[in-house]
C-alpha cells in the first residue's frame, strides 16, 4: 500500500517549507460517529445477536452520503457558480494539467524506514481500521516521518509513561493484551532502522487503539441492536498522537483521560478494583517474545508482569536506595515469577524464560472472574457511550424505570417512568430536548392505520369517530388523528427531542400504571409520572406548572426551551443509587447478555435480580378541566349520541394506550379525569 492521499499532500507541503522547520503535530478535533440508520418503527422482538459484526466497527468519522447536503466544490468539479477561466489564444490547444509528482523518499535512513513501513500493507494492529491507519500515516508525514516515541535508540519519557498506562488498562475494564508494547534494548546488537520504525509505529497504534476503546469503540453498538444508537465521540488517531506524544511524563495520565469521568463510571471502577483485590490472582498476560530476564535487567515487558501479579508499579525506595523504575526486573518481580513457575511445574528459578512467557499467556491461565465482575464491565462499557454529561441534563435509566433531572450538577428532581415492553424496547441513545407541546394531538402511526383502522373503516365508516378519532383525507391518502383531550394517548403534555426513533417523553391518561413495580408497558416512548412537576424542572422559569394547567383544553401550544437540554435514554443494570448503595437490576432487554458474549465475558444468561424497593408513590395532582370543554375538544363536530353510548365513550378505548401501543386490557378508569 502506497502513501495515502492525505499523507502525500502533507509530505508535499513539508517539502515546500523551509528545510530547517519541522511542522508541529497538528491537533485535529475528533469527529463524532454518525448514528446508524434506524427503521421508522422498532422491531417486534429483540434482534438476534451477531457476534461477527459486533467488533467490526465502521471507520470512525467516516461520513455517510447525504442527498440534501452538498459540500464546497473541489477544483475541477465544474460548479455552476465557479469563476470562468480566461480563454486560451485561438488555435492554441491547452496542455493538460500535469499530475503532481510524488514526493521523494526521505533522505535520512531512519525516516525512510518509517515511511517504508507505513507504505507496507502489513497491519500494525489487527483491529486498526483503514481510516485510522491513514490518519497515523498523515501524522507521521507531517512530522517528516521522524520517530515519535524513540530518541537515540531508546524510549522517550512519554513512551515509558504510556507503556505503564497500557499495562494498567485493566483498571478501566480494558484488556492490556489488546495494546501490546514493543521491546527495545534487549538484543545483543543495536536495533536496525527498520526495527526502530516497527517499534515506534506499533506503540502509536496501541495508543490510538486504547484511546478509541476508552471512548466506546470496542463494540459496534448498532450491531447489538438497531435500537442502540449512541453517538460515539471517537477521537482521531492523529489528534491522539499529537496530544499524547508531546506530554512527556504526563502522557500516561492524558491517555487515561479518554475514559469517562462521570461519577457513575468512577463508582463502578472503584467497585471493580475492590472485587479484584478479593479475587485470587489468575489473569493471563500475553507477553511479547524477548530475551531471558534475570534480576538486575531492564525490559519493557516488566510493567505487564507487574500488572499480571498485582505488584506495585515500581520498587519502593529505602534508606539505602531510591525507588526503582517500572521496567526493572527486580527481586520482587523475580519472586512472583518463581512462585508462578512452581505452581505450573516449571523450574522455579525466577528468570523469565520462554517457557514461562508461554505459560503466562496460555489457555490454562484464563481470568478468574468474581461473580458480578462481568456486570460491572458491561455497565462501564455503556458509560463510554455517553457524551460528557455537563451540568444540566435528563437521565432515564430504562431498567430502573426512573428519570432524574440534573441542574447545575445537582439532582433537582426524579420521578417514575413507564418504558417499552420487551417486545417493543425503548431505544438507547442521547438527544436534545427542544420544546414541549401542551394539549398534544396524536397522529396514528402507519402500522396501526394499516392493521387496525383501514380494516375497521372498511367495515364501518364511523369506526374512527366512535372512538374519538378524526379521519383526514388528502387526495388518495388517509391519516387518522386523535385530537387533544383527557383521553388522548399522550395525555396533556409531551416533551420532544428530535430523533430517528420517533420516541419522546409524555404524559398518559392511564395513571394507575405508575403504581406497578414492573413498568415495561409502552411501545417505546417514555411516560412520565407527574409530568407538570417534571415541566417545572426543564421548561423556562416563566412556564410554571400553574400557568401550564391553565392551558388545558385550549388547543395545542408549543413551548420552546431557552437552551436545548440533553436527554439520555440509558441502560444501567449495575449502579450506585442516590444513597450510595450498590444495586443490580434485571437485564430487561437482554443487552447485558449480548455485550458479555461480544466482549468474551462469562455468563450468557441474563442477570436475575430483584429491583430495589421504591418509596411509596406520591399521586400527582393533575388538573381537571371542565368536562364540556374537553368533550368538545376531543371530538369536534361529533354527532349527538344516545346517553348510554356517550357514557361508554368516557373510558379510553380498550386497544389504544399510546402511539403504537395495543394495551390488551387497560386498568379501569375512574369517573374522574384519570
């Protein structure tokens, strides 16, 4: 594989610049991954897991084709508004533009070796995508193909810092073996330019891959289910390398910051560390090959060995000697190796022999995981799917049936919610709430219109009117609308955050359902208990609950938020509750089981656990509009019906609960407005 277009252009710019100048590694803002395309209606049953597609993630930052978006025309596109070129003299044919000549290879042997290795199609790491490989190539081209991590044939302080961080990747639930650290200075001869180039590029690939995985790129969420569509903010490799390689001793800490920093994630990370501290050592350590190590030698593999046996990052200082280095193969490391050799029937010399290296990474040394560790790992992974939370946001934890509102970083309000049934799950994603609608109407979705209304209308022309719905005919198309009113499936108010799933937060007339402990009853939307109290927390201050209730029965009214408010429909089955107690919840939609299978974790069966007890529900004091006004609003121009028929229409239709939801037998509704 030759140089990519981006690398070629970068090198051409470099060649045109002054020879004494070396361009700085430019930082590139990471591009957010675009959400996967979603069908207009969720599937009736959860998608079967496709483990072959889970780790084959699309290239980060690769834009999808947009039919309605046109970028700036490139040279030669022939744009209509392009300035015309001056005409050539008559009879003189214009010579075709010559293609730019390929830049010459670097003159320095070490730089030439780096450029040659980048041009070699052999992979740097198997999980590195083509786009990521090209970004690394462009980064090195801007730096004149000089090594980034190696100077004077030794690792720089930044390289040693990131090597130590990669060795401790398990602290954040990642696999250290996925980010191999190359070895230098262990041969009896000096490394060649090609070997130095290989080591430098392999470390760059490990750093880029760690940053991507820390931000949620280990799995392709949409391959778990088409209803899981978080917008991942995956960092570009050239931006990562430009930031980390110049950080010196702080490079490891900067690399670790790609992991989430939310309180929920930190709580799970701390619990994971506590569980592993009580678990007998038994994790595997896939070490690169190298020379036999004895006490007193140094090697880049030593941090991996320390992490394998749970040793300190380096030997502590004493009165007679200062603290050691992370790469020192000291007596403490040798003693741990000797104990391992004895347990596995190897000569207990304490030397790191090839047989010991094979045993450390062998299949008999599979991780011994404490019960509950897999649940922590999959929940930590889902925290990576969320953007930085900020200080103002709404969080819905689907398996908990709970909604929380945070303002200025503090919990302002929380309430019960009803979420999607197992056959019609609530999607997992983040959106931006923009407005609310009081007295909303509901347009019947196409599936319900096709399966229920059209057959009903074919049998009875008054089928919709008798249920309080309006039939709207536009040419050859028919739509059905439920007007505002106390029987409306959306209740008195809905809160919208535009998304591809067409779900939102809304009120409901079936208020008795909030008393149930298991509240997976909707078709995907989230019904909110006491929606007017919730409105106090999210709408502009001028729109108090008292002012909103005065609008009931007066037609649709749209209220826009002063600033868009992030809404996260999340899925956490292991978390710390508001009192600081660790809780586990049932795997409502089987997401845990799918993620465990995709990550190679034990326990394919869904977690069975009781939901935490909830405090007694405080019944919402909802407004009671005048019956006459609501009746006129609900069915305008309705014909006068016999008294018995009118009384039967006071209850909600037996087969309508909310958009797309067919409630088999709803709870009886009292004579009041709920």
